[in-house]
């Protein structure tokens, strides 16, 4: 009887699993099939723009995976390149009369916001309107909103205009309590990667560089908001310094918001802009549907000559790496593929990385060097291209960065924890060993390094830093001595990096592509994006469902602390000498 029950239960569970798998596949097939349905736009329409899932360097292929893990409709991130293409098309589309930006939920890095913001300014130059609306405005979503002809906020809503800040977490006290001794090796006065492990506050040098790039950020933001809102920079500074906006009415009084309106009143403003009567239905289309419409209308041009756009996003790691990492082996393979394609005439390397493994960075650098011998190589820097991210960029013919890109940090470090105190004093563990030579246990985590061992590691760090300086020197056409003056691990904004010769052009991805076109002397060309997925559609669907579930759980349970979780996870995977930022530079 028990065997029969077990058999029946196993059969039921098997059928349930099969049904669930089939359901998932049906959802994926429906999403793909739905992506091909014809979309038409009515005349006198409004483009609805929301940044709920953020602005990213590169998003999923349109229509491939549009479902969340629970089977609901998924709002996809907006990629920079897609936003630029779609907004440029909408600018001349006679059916689109304006844009309504819903900024209630907003995600995006400063550099990506800058690119999309510039595209919106260009859209507005056509004479079409942009309206922005939110319950609450923070620095980021207000910076985006500031391009609008009209900025509205709900009555009793809030606008925070108090300047920028960033906070660094220090682990020294926790490590001491745990009995962990971080053994530090670094080069560079400003290479602050190791400070959270050995200090309880910023060093003077680190505070200096933080103040420098933060003020560069702030000055740029003030200038751009001033231009679009027709307000004096001094007035904007004064509003922040004196915390003058303390309620919803203050935001209107100081001219950062035009009117306090409820949603129905905002909709009436849109009707007035469209020239339709009160109560009439507003014809609108969301960004994702308009993207599909744009692609269906876009002329299918076939050009043998190509510009390859290679995306390098995430921490730089040895080996293949994961989807959200830059694997030294995997990215090298992609660049080789680009180089060996006879139809590819130029490469744009889009870098968004805080760095990572110095060895993996060197391997990628080599492939960039070989590619540069065959075709123009242009780098487009995203939100961050620092340390190892700059290492893989420095050899490009032209480096393009946004004003608020975080770059530089030319320096290296190594951290080897001595866990003896943790194991012996806290956990009561002890170790004994035998070895065949003096350095047989070199690198052991169970004891401290002696002076000779410390010298060996420091020599290695010094040597790698010298190689790093040499790579930048060759790429930028400057002496090692001159590069060292702006190196030593110091972080710069894109604007500062242009002033000190680490960046050539202030601009975005589209600017980088145009430079590649000119250097390759191309009239007609097509864009080919890399890396290309080698997985089958059903594999992508299952992967997306799994990732969506895990990401949703982490973000839901940890909230803002999910960023800390990701940082600690990245640090725990670090091996060897590192050329990387130690933490995410998050400016609020």
C-alpha cells in the first residue's frame, strides 16, 4: 500500500512539474509571439515614458522575454542606445505630439541619465512638449524632470533639493571584533580601496578626492538645471544651502516646480496641449510598444560594412565570468571575433566597470591592442570606467565620457586576510602543518605574513602598477611621470579627466559611434552589438525567470542594502592583485 501511495505521489509531482514547465514555455512563446503583433499609432498621440526598471547600457532583445517570474507583464529596463534611437524617431513622427514622463519610480545611473536627458532636450527642440509628473522628486529624478517644459507635482508631495552626498561604510571595527587582520598592499596615495578595512573614516587624501569629484558632479548638475529652468546657479545653490524648500508650496515658490496638480488635472493639461476637449480620451503609447513600432517602421538596411559595439559591464574577473561580469577570457573571445570579421570596420567599446582583476584587465588590453592595429577603436564610458575599467580603455584612439562618468583610479591593491584571530580566539580552532620549503605555505590565511613575504607581495603590486602606468602612457601618448601625477588611484569625473588628458571627448555612445564612423571613413554602415547570446530562446526564458525571482527576492528583502550585498559578494570573489574601485560610488 505504501509503495502504491509513493508511486501515486511521484506521478502527481511529476505531472505537476511537467505542467509547470509547459506553462513557463507557453508564457515565453506568448511573449515572443506577442512581440510580432502589429502596432499602430493614432494621430495626436502622447509617448508615455517611465523609468521604473531603470536606464541601463544594454537591455534584453525587444519581445524576447517580457514576462516576470510570476507570469505577470514585466516592465523592462530602457537601454541607452534604444532610448536614443526611439526618441530621435519620435522627434520627427507626426503622430507623436509630446512626451509625458512618469517619474514616480525612477532608477538609473548618472551617466545614463545624462545621455537620455540630452536626447530629450533634442526631442524638445522640435517644438513638441514634454511634461513631467511625480509625487516626490529627489536629485536624480528631478535632474531628468528639469528638461520638461512643465514640471508638475502632486499637492502635499515633496521635492528634496539639498545638494549631493555619498557615504562610505568602514569595516575596521567589525574585523577587529571578529579577530580578522587585513594585510594591505597598495600603490597610490589616493587608492582608497583598502581604507574601509583599516580605517574608521576617510583619510585626508580620500576626503580630498571625494570633495573634488563630488563638487564637479554638483557644478555640472547646477549648470544643466539652470539652463533648462532659467534659474541662476547662485539661486539654486542658495536653495540647497538654506534648505529653503520645506513643503510642496516652497517648490513652486522657488520655481523648481510649475504647479501642484492631481493626476486628473495633469491629464487635463495634456488634453490642452493636444488641443482636445475635456473628458476626451487621450491617445497614448508606452515606450516599449513604441520601440516595437519604431523597429517595424525603420527601413531594413543591409550594409556589409559594420561598426561593432562591444558592451563591457560589471566587475572584471578571471576566466569566463557570469552574465553580470566581464570575464577576461569571454570578453577577449568577443573582441577577437570582432577583429576577425572582415566586414567590421570599427569597434566601439562601451565600458561600465569599476575594474577588478589586474590580470584579466591585461588580457583584455592585449586584445584591444591587436584590434587597434586593424581598425579604429573608440571607447564610450558609461557611469563608471575606473581602475581596471580604465585599463581596458586607455589604448583607444578616442575616449568619450560623460561629464559625470567616474573614471581614473589608476592604481592597484591587494588584501590578504589573516584569520588566525578568528579561528583560534573566536572559534577555538588550531592548525598545524608540515612543509618542504621555507615558503611552502606562502599565502596561508591562518597566519600573518612575515616581513620577507610582505615585501614579495608589495614588489608584485609595485610592478603591476608600473605596467598599468606604462599601458596608460602608451595609450595617451604621455610620459609615465605625467600619468603618475594624475594616477596614484585618484578618481576623476569625466569633465576632470578631460582636463587632465585621460579623456578626449565629452559625450555619449552616439558620439562615440559617430567618431568611429568618421575614423573608418564610412558613409553607410550597420551596427552590430556584442556579446551575442549563444543560448536558445527557451534557455533565455528559463534564465530570465530564475534571475527575476532571485533579484526580486533580494531587492524586496534587503531594499537599499541589496547594493551592499552585491558589493560584498563581488569583493568575496576577488582573487589576486586588483585594479578596481572597492565600493560602488553612489551619489544621492
